[in-house]
C-alpha cells in the first residue's frame, strides 16, 4: 500500500501547485480546482481501500469457520436529520 500510494505523491503535489497558482489562499476556489484534478486518484484509492477491507473481513469470516450472520440488526439504525 505504501509503495502504491507513493506513486500518487507527484500528481497530488502537482495538482496542489496548479490549484494554488499564483494565489496564497486555500479557499473554496482552490479546493474546487484541486479536487477536479485529484478526483480520479481519490476514487482509485478509496476503491482500493474498500476492496482491501472487504478482503480482510471475508478472510476473517472464512478463518472463523463461516459462522452464520444475523439477518436482523441488533439495534435500529437511525438517520440524522439536518436542522
């Protein structure tokens, strides 16, 4: 993971340099420009992380003897409402 992540350092730093341009403020416009350039990197890294976590959970379940999983949650999940 570290070696794979390291390959993204230069493109992220370049995106930062371009997004900042000649400015000095990390304002909303900066973040819009920065995100436009790093979005593909972010999506790849998040997808990789989710796949990795899923593999770890599935592996632990397999090593644990594939126990039955409860179909009903133990407690209700409540959604927060925005005020």
